[in-house]
């Protein structure tokens, strides 16, 4: 059985700052489509939860990947 796992990071584009792995309410999916859609939707939620000033000053963005893994 294959499961799809979501891995997400919050990043800053300012040199010297990096990315921090973040937890998400849902991280396991049965299809790549669902994982990808959730990643984009949750990214929007995260950015909207921050102030416009913070995002602009810290140059914050999110990135994510959906990876399939065989479950035994």
C-alpha cells in the first residue's frame, strides 16, 4: 500500500535566513492530487494568518512537497 506524505516549510528569502519545517493538521493522503491541493490551500492559510507587514519585512513564503512511500 502506498501513502502520500506532505512535508511543508516556512521560509524567508532574506539571505542568512532559511526554512523551518512545520507541522500541518493533515500530513497523510491516499492520492497525490489531494496532497498537492491541500499543500496549496494550507500555504494560503498560513500566509493569511501572518500580518502583511511581517510577510513583507521577512519575505516569508512556504514550500512543500508530496512524497509517496510504500507502507508495509
